[in-house]
C-alpha cells in the first residue's frame, strides 16, 4: 500500500492481472505436445484435431481447418520453442548498408511455407493453395517445411528414413 492511500500499486496488481488472463486452449495443446512420448505423426494429428475441435463444425462435416488457425498454432509452437531458430529468420526491407533480418511471426512463417519464397533460389510452397483451408496432410507438410521446421523435422533428408521422433 502507498502511504496515505489504500490502493495497491506494483507487483500485486500486475500479478492479479496475469492470473486473470485467459490462455487459449490451442496454446496449451501446443505446449503439451512436446511432452507426448509419441511419434511426430501422432503429435501433428493431435494438434490438428485440437484445431478441428475449436471449430463449430463436427470433424466428419469438414476435414480442413482455416489458414488463420494454422498460423495461430505455428505461433504457439514458436512461443513454446518448438521451431528451429534458423527457420524463423526473415529478411527485412532494409538492405542499405547491409541486409537486416528479424524473427518472423507465425503468419509470416505459414505464408512462406505455403506459398514459397525467394524465387529460383528460395523454397517452393508445400501446399496446393497459398491461402484458404488446410488439410491434415498439408498441415504436416507445413510443419516439416524448411520455413517452419517443427521439432527439427526439416532435417530428415531421405524419404525412407524415419522421422527423428518416429524411431
């Protein structure tokens, strides 16, 4: 308490606001996905099903999720340190006196994975469409792409080799 007043200023008030803050369920699923002792395919499926459960439709009705939800999930994976640091780097428009870089947002990483970037020397897109709904297979491809690289899956080179967590 301040002298002469009964208002609490400082740590207690901030602590109370933090305790009242709601955390999205999708963020909790993303954080818990790392604790699962399962294959990468199972982790991807659980994350995808969590996005489907947040929608108002039944899973049998629509088997795709909106692109915005995918971007949000990738942002959650980024916030919980499940993306490779090198994949998160994006160029800025500042090129003089030298090229500068920054950490990309979940939306930017998703767009780069879906639509490709960098022209001939860059990376092609991993989905049929650069916008719109995403299927489970496309979601898995986005997470394995070099621009997102969840759990280091972009480093698995050979198609016949199992994923790092699938052994």
